[in-house]
C-alpha cells in the first residue's frame, strides 16, 4: 500500500456539561487531518496488468459553527470533505488519471476610504466591493510499474511511480 498525506492537524474541542457551574466545558481535544490524502493498494494480475484500489480524499476547514448556550457559546469547526473510492485495472507503465474532486470558493472583499466610507448618505461613493469565485479541480496522476526479478523464478514486484498531484484553478472576478 502507498499513502501520501499533505495535511494539517487541527484540534477539535470535545465538550462535557459541568453540573456544578451549569455550562459546557472543553474536556479534551481530538485531532482531525485536513488536506489531501491518497491511498493506493496495488495487486498484480496476469499478463502485466495491475489492479489498483485508489482512495483519494480532500478535506478543508469550511468555517466554524457557533452554538449559543447558557453561559456562553461553543465553537466547533465545520469540515468539508470530498472523497472517492475505486478499483481500476491498468497495464504496467500506463498512467491513471483521477479527477473530479472539484471545489468552488467564493469570497467578497470590501474596501473603503476611512471615515468617508462610513457616512450614511454618501458611503457608497467611497466603497468598493469585489467578488471572487475560484473553481479548483484536483488531479492525481498514478503510474504503476511491474518489475521482473528476484531470486525466485516468476517473482514480480509492483511499484508506483512518484505520484503527481495537480490542482488546477480558474478564478473569475466581478465588481
């Protein structure tokens, strides 16, 4: 099995209710890997073919969900995850391309002239909003190769070339 992880571990608070003070408290943290993960399990078949079990996964922190409770607020991260799982058969030396893990991010940025951008009747003359939409498609290129050799006759070994992970972005702006 081959595994690639390009991730960041983020803490996620675990809460318990404290009867003494009547509110929730952080009792511990669990950690979640956020980023890109790819797991590939090769299996050698007849005639130079290799069966690959491929599991790509992409996760991002989308924001935080705030729950208002008595005595305060609880913030828990929202995690957006895209994943796939498939089995494919490829000939040794051929490249497999996996795509379709698409994400779209939108952001609105507002700029203003200090003080003048806050005057009620004329503030729109001194403000500028920019909307940006970015679409990303993550592509995985995998090339398994069958190696002959070893001490025992008929022994085969499969290797997977360094996997290439490409993230293509297309951005559009509107004012």
